[in-house]
C-alpha cells in the first residue's frame, strides 16, 4: 500500500512460486505496508494481515552518478522566477553551471557526474530585478556508482553426500551489482521438473551449504540466487541431477573454491580448499590440470587457460574440481606489487597499494602467511590507509621468514605476494640498525698540520650538524676542556672539529677521541698523536695482515717505520675507507691499521694501505674476496629507558646504590663520573657489573657526595651517557620535593 492508502499489486503475470520476492520501483523516502495472497487451482485466498509501516531508505553506500539537490526558497516571500545551480570538484575552485534555463522547483537532480569524486554545490535565485548572490556551498558529496542486484551465480557442484544430505558449492556471480553479495538462497526440485522449493530461509553467508532431509536414492537439482543491498539477483542455471547416495569410494572427493590470484603475463597463483570427502587414506598431494597441452611451468603472455585440480591419496587421483573461468595471462593495467622497507622508527614493513579508485567503504585488505595462515598479532600490526595497507613487524626475525599474500576482501583478483628470505631480512635489518642507531657522517678523518708559527692543528670534518649537536673531546681517556694553550671548537654548520695545540707539549701526546652526538646520530673518531724524534723515510717491515676480532671488527694491520702520520686506506672499487663512518684508522711508532666495524660481504674486495712521506707514496695490497660472513650482530652500547632517575635524595650516613641496564654487542664497559671527574675504584666507591646491570655503590654518604653523577657505557661501536643528581641531606633537613627519596 502506497502513501495514498491505495493497495497496488507488486507482482505481475502468474505470480511467484517462492516466498522471497524483491519489490522495485518504490519511491525513495516513501512509507509502505505489504500483504500477500496464496493461489491454488481453486482460486485466490484472502489477503494476509498487513505488515508494519516500512520506510524506504537508501541503503548505506548506495548512490548513482547523480545527486538529488534540495534547497529553501529565499525568505520574506520574494517573487522568484527560477534558480540556477552550480557544481565544483572539491578543492578545484572552478564552478560549472548545471542548468542552462532557470528551474522553478526547489528540487533538482544533477546528472553526468563522475563516480568516486567529491562535489560541492551552490544555487542562485532569479527575480524581476535580476539575480541574487550565490548561496553558501553545500558540504562535499561523494558520488559513487549506481548499484543493482547481483548477477547469477554459476557452477553448482556436489562436494560430498551422506545418503540423506548433500554439501554443495558454487561460484560467485561474475558481477556483484556494485555492492558486495551478502548471502545466497538455494532452491531444490526433483528430476521430473517438480516446482522449485526453497532450501534455506536465512541467507547462506558462504558459497558452501549443507542440504538436509533428502530421500536416499532420489535425485535432485538445485539453483542458487545471490543477494546484495538492492535485493535478490537472477538465479543460476539448474544444476545437473545429483543422486542422493552415500559416498564410499577410496579416492578423495573434489577440491573446491578454486580461485586464480595474482594473474600476470607469465604466471598466476591458484588457491583452493581441500576436499570435504578424503577417501580411505590421508591426502598426499594434488594434480593440476590445464586446458592447453603446454606442460611448461611458465605461462605464455596473452594465451588463455582454464585450470582444475584433483586431490591424491594412496588409493589414487580423486574427482576434479570445477574448472576456472577462462584466464588470459596478462598483467592488469596499474598492477602494483608488495614492497618491503623500513619505517622512520627502524621497523621492517610490507606495503601493498592498489589503484586509488578501487577501495570502497566495505573494502578491507586481507593478509596471510603461506597463503592461508593468519598472521599472529604479537608478530605484526596491520594498518589500512585508504588504498594502501601496511603490515609492520614488531621485531622482524627468523620466525617471520616465508611467503606473505594480500588481497582485497571483495576483489581477490587484486592481490600480490612477497617472499621474505633470510638474505632480504638481513638487508632490512642492517637498514633498521642504521635508522635506529644513525652515525654522524664523516667527510674527512683526522688530519695533522703544523702551522708556520710552530703550532699543531688537529682537525676532521663531518657532514653538516644541527645547532643542537654536542662534542665531547677525550684525551687519553679523560675529557678535556678548551684552554688558551689547548683550544678546541666545533663548527656545526661546516661539520668541523678543530684542536689547536700551541705549543705542542709532552702532555699533548696520546689518543684524541671526538665523540659527537646530533639528535639520534652519533660518531666517535680517534687519532693517535705521537711526536717523532727520528725521521727515517717510511718503509714496510712486514706484509699486510688481517683478522676478524671477537668484537665483530675487521682489522687490517701492517708493521712499518713512519716519518709522518699520513695514512690512507681504500677499496679497489674506488671508495675510500676514510669516507666510511665505520672505519677507524690508527697508527703508532711502528704500525698502522684500519679497524672496520660491522663488516659485511659487500665490503670484500682489494684493500690498499698507503703511506706518504711528502714526496712519494708507498703501498701494500691485500685481496679479501670470496665467500665469508663477517657477522652483523654487533651493536653500539646503549642504556635502557628504565634505570637512573633524574634526582635522588639520601640522608647522610646511609649507603647509595645507583644501577642502570645496558645493552650492546660486545658487552659495554661502564665508567662513572662525579661532576665530570672519574671516580676512583676505592672506598667509599665501588662498581660492579652482572649481566645487563651496571652499578655504583657509595657507602656512608656525606654532604661531599652531593653532585651530578654520569655513567658512560661504551663498546667498540659507540656509547651513551646518562646522568643523575644526588642530593645528600642531614638529620632534620627536608629533602628536595622533586627527588626520589632513598631510605
């Protein structure tokens, strides 16, 4: 019954044989009641009771490539001769006229719009005095393609039979009508063209259904309908007549749900579900059948194929699955593959992106491992961002190796796979390490110059540093400050570290280490400065040798007699090791060396060690090629987040223990300082280390023990520092309010 209260017939012709019937051509927003009549050979029954009042609302996400517009007339009873309407793509700023002639109604349907685009609209009134100003623009409206009922399913097949019931499967409709299929309805009939009877009143949510209460020995035909938000689609063709007889054969039944995925010009991926009926023994494999005689494992571009699959057990080959639809070996336009990378936090991820117009409101990405294995939440997180999906590993390791697949929930043809191999994981892990522990880039290592007035200048250059960069200069394991005789400075913009020694004294000789920190980036560069009293021309006493240390370093060493501290090392590819932040050159009175931290297979090659005496170059070579793994597990020393508080308060006479947790490979050493001065290893101070813990104990603290305590953890690959302020208070005094009180 329509809004006017008049009953109208919804079906035409001979009526319907099923208690399911979609009603079309209703007015959107209208309210309706429904009733039914039964018909037999004697006539038509009285109508049923009317249904409740139903309002026809547009289904979620349903719209057409047109927009219904409605607006209010100008206030005050002004005479309006008509209206002009305008539209614009959101953000474009360009307006277009919808109607060439003014319309008198305050409702209009705008046609010819593009799907998957956002539009805004505005209107202008026309009166005898002219046209009004534009109205305010509407909110953005997304235009989506019109949807309709789905097409017919196909390929009804029998998977197993118990003698009183059957399990059926079928293919999804080739066209879903623009909206996902939400369920399926089945009808059955006997082989003698009996009337169709419904099988299920509730929709089957999968393309698999168990039909029960069948007569043993009888034959049945079936058909199936798909339904989406619009309603019930056309039925499939009738199936062949299936005999209701219990399966007892020894061979397995047919696999089902055979789907082609990742169709490319020379390959594709096939996926299926194992048979429900396994036969007399467990499955041992599958046989794949192709419609062409070509037995190669590689497809030919542009050729069309059909596939089917059979399961195999000890008794032999079972029944074949339903064949696929014809598949042409061509990569679809715009196809993209899964990509692997490392994000800004150093986490390994897999990313898949589809064409921007493909996803809908109901679309989501489905990831799996080894085709059907779910990915554990504790191993990785998943985030969908529009037309891109990112699978991020918590801490990628050997447990995560294997094949990963992704597809769209409503379009499995849009899919891709990626195999995470051990070699690829190692590459990504090294990149992750660089991101999580970035190094200050070195342009030129330590240089030694003597000025005209006899002063000695030590300098090195890094990549440009930020204004927050910090320098700590250490001479013979003690941090030094800048003084008039031993001046040092840091030019952050130019990346220049400079030390001026004027004059050079015996106390200035030794090992100089520049420790740089710029945000998360760190760098440590060492120079051994020893005055040469004798100046023979340099020559090599021994050949070049090498070793891989327990600390994961590659050391290239040669015994020499030196005149100047001018040492260069380079790889035959032409890349100087002085440009590599991992390389630490050094020298003594009778030896020169280069220590390469975290060597990888890519560092192998022909190494040259050169000496320059101001006139000539002297070189020795070492060939390090061939297979070999130099290890990649070394890590710079660092402090865990938990550990030292900012401020500690303790009463005089008590004992204080400061403990921090460290990590690194090789295990770091810890040095403790108070107010920048190293603490002696004597009472009342004692240090200890056990596992990841590094501890400093002060017995019977006094007021003199107040100050700033610093722990420096360091290994061959770098280090880190942390500070804590200790406040010692007397009996009756109040400790600082912001301090952690130690009892």
